[in-house]
């Protein structure tokens, strides 16, 4: 019964009226093509055409109808959506008509009829003219109708510049032409290939290379610039973006080459130009096979799985077919979001979401006993530097002893590998958050001495767009009209995108032997002031005119620059040039455990001078003493 209903629905959906009109127009096209073929052959004089030729045309007419209907059906010329007709439909139309013309001599021979030798040629020419003309005129009428509709709806026309006259640019412009939902007018095209200059792409002039962008923006009154060069890497895109952002136009960009390969080039794939596009660094590549080899088929636990780093860890781990993925976090809202995302994207993934705190040793141990994770990624931590300066005991409770709880449970339950997410702020720390993460590194190195579990730490700098980073703050300040606050004009930081950092964390985990501190190469440091300026310009505003930048001074515990390595640590390369291994610093393990116990008691008693005890453990920790 269901199949019968589906068939009925399918029949109802067939545009019968449109097909009937196309068939009628094709029948007329056959007749007109036949008549005009003789008319042209005899120098545009009907009276000069022999009567037996007119008789032959009429007698083969029914057979030509059958031939045309068969050929046109084979090439689906009655089923195509002609409002979006393209070169594919035109090729199909030409091929079908060519077959109809080629079969003419065979048909005349079979019916013993005679027509001029030039008849099949003229017949095919006129038949193509009429059949293609009717079909493509529908698309042209739709274009005009869309423009009238946009005008009637009062949609403001957006003058647009497309940068890139290749396949991606052509595809974007084609969709803009045919869509009834876009009020975009492509006024000009930019391309660095001198051979294109002065030519036209889909009727739009290619006015010059990147140096012509500012002048063309003024000349054509451009509102929006679309960057359609998915094959170019970021180092090549950056200079173009630098020019574009000075124009004050809104900018959108096509993400990558895979969009071309997958045939997904359309306006919906365009995204806003982001700050990472201006870093001028190519995306970091990792060896997916290495990651797959040690994650696939394993039970993987991610603590802090609802956070910015933890959730991206879950996304990338889910791609590598783990036997089971466990997400552990105390914040239910963000954890719920990543749960819904992964369930939708990976319906076959064995996913368990567990709510609880790493500070609760009993809860942590019960999870390890129940699920027996093979690999643990410990991303749960308090990381906001200014907030932790005001609540140092909480930083120690959560970061240090939360890590200790999870690391001990990994040892007790026989986990194969434990990966701590650390930070460059652990190096010569000037804030309690950084100092607490340095103690975390010492905790896992200490456990690695006696445990069969391989404990490692991965240390990296700031990640763009993570919770609490400067980019979301700057965006919010810009939305509110400014000012954008920067602590110091010369402050610099290392930056990496969240997916890049997580990919390197996964690969570093694959290299682990136990006891290492992996250091990620963060590239060249970036001035925070430059980030603020770029973000203001990307938002379409002028710096210190529309949006002001204010300097607020360094906050408590904040450095002018971050370090990834201590003086005592040497670097050893790995197979990935972006990942290095820092040499572990030796320390008295027994004394460390004694100090750790004292620190635990101090933070539980809410002692106000806990920084003194932290400095005993981390001699490189520098802070302003109270009183």
C-alpha cells in the first residue's frame, strides 16, 4: 500500500503541463525546421521548392516526431529543471538534435523519399535553434522575474566584487544569477592572471588584479567582497585580505578546495572572513593514520568534554572510530550541546555523557571502574587567569587535585595512556593558574615513574575563539559599539585555532612513551593590538573612528609575552615538525609528595597565603606578595 501511495505521489509531482507544452513546442519546431531547411536551400523562395520535396517533408513528419521524442527522452530534455539550465543541458540538447539530424538520411532511404543533400544539416541547425531557444528562454525569463520580484519586495541591491575568476568564482556567480532569494549584483571580478584582464566572466568585467581592488570598490560602489580562491593557502590569501579589509567592505570567503571537489560551491558555503585568515599561516597538518592507529577501537575518556578544547577533542576522536567515547564534565549545558551534535553526526558512535566534578575522587573512581577507559584526555580545568587570581584556592583544588584524582584513577584501573592538556602559562608562571598547571605537569611525571600508564602533557598557547580568549571578547565589544580594550600596546601571544591545537594533541598522544612534556610549535607570536585592529576592520568599521581601542594596563598575573619552554628544558624533535618534546626537569619525588599533601590541607582549610606553598613547589613562580 505504501509503495502504491509513493507512486501516486510521484505521478502527482510530475509537471505534466510543462512537459506537454515542451512536447507541443518541439512538434512545431520539427515542422518549422523542415520547412525552413527547404526555404533556405532554395534561396528563400517557396515557389522554387519542388512539390515532391514538400510531400516528402509531410510524409516523414510523423517519423521525425517519434525519433525526436525518443532522443529527447534519452537525454532527459523533458525532465530537466530549465530555470537552472546550464552547459550540461545545452550539450544534451545539441547531442539529441545531432542524432535526429544524422538519422534523417537513413529515414529518407527507408521510406524511399528524396530531399536535398543539405537538408539534414539545415534541419539540425534550425531544430537546435528552436528547441534550445524555447528551453533557455525560460531561464532568461526567470532571471528577469527574480529581479522584478526583488525590486517589488524592496530588497536593497548589494553591489558585490568577486575575487577569483576560476571555477569557484564562476559557480558562485551562477548561483547569484539564478537565485530568487539573493539581491546581489556582481559588478566586477578581480583576478591576478593578466590574461583575464579586460575579458568577461558571465557578462561581468574582469577589471584587474589585486592592486585594482581599492579603485574598483570606489568605481563600482562595492558593498561586499567575495573571496573565491579555495585552492590558495592562507599565506597567499592574507595579502588579498589585507587589501580588502582596508576598503571597509563586508567580506566573505569560500573555505577550501574540498568544496570544489565535492561540488559544494554555492553561496551557502561562504563564510565571514575570520581573524585566523589574517594570521598568514597554513592550517597545520597531522598524520591521521597515526591518530587512527591508537584511538580506533579504544575506550576514550575526555574530562572537561563540554569546554572549547574538550568538545573539539570529542569531535575529532569521534571521527576516528573509538569503541566508546566518554564525556565527563560538571557543566551540563555545554556538555548537552556536544552530546546532541555528536549523536546527530555520528549515530553509530557509542557515546556516554557523564556529569560530575574531577574534584570528587569517589565519582571519578566509579567511572573508571565501570568503563575502564584505555585513553584519558584530561582537559578539565579552571583557566581564566584574572578569576583564578581572585580565587587561588579554587584553582589549586580543581586544577591540581582534580588532575591528581583522575591520574590516580587511571593508574588504579589500568588505563594505557593519560594526556594532560597543559599551557604555556605553566612556564615561569606569574599567575596562580599557570603555577597550578605546572604542578599538574609534575603530578603526572611523578606518577609516570611507578605506573604502567603512560602519562604525558601537551603544552600550547592561546587558541583562537576558545572560551575566555580575546577574540570573543573583542567581538562582543565591537557589537556594543566599542571601545575594544587591550591591556598593553606591545603585549604578544602565540595563537592557534582550536581544531589545529586538538589535532596536534591527538598526534602527540600517539607519540607518547611516558613522562614527556610535548610542546606545540605555535608559529610566530602575534600582537594583541594587531588582532584588535584586524577584527574591527573585518567587522566593517574604521579603527579609532567608528570603534576606539583603549589600553587598560596589564592585569594581575599577566605577562607581556608567553614562553613555551623553561630554561632548563631542551627540545627534541618528533616526526611532526610542529611537535617537540621538552626534557623533564628532575626534582625530589618524596619531597614533592610531602609538599603536595601540605598544599591539599592548605587549600581545604582555605588558607589565604596558599601562593607561598605553591612557590615552594614551583620555584619559578613569581607573584606580588600580599601586604
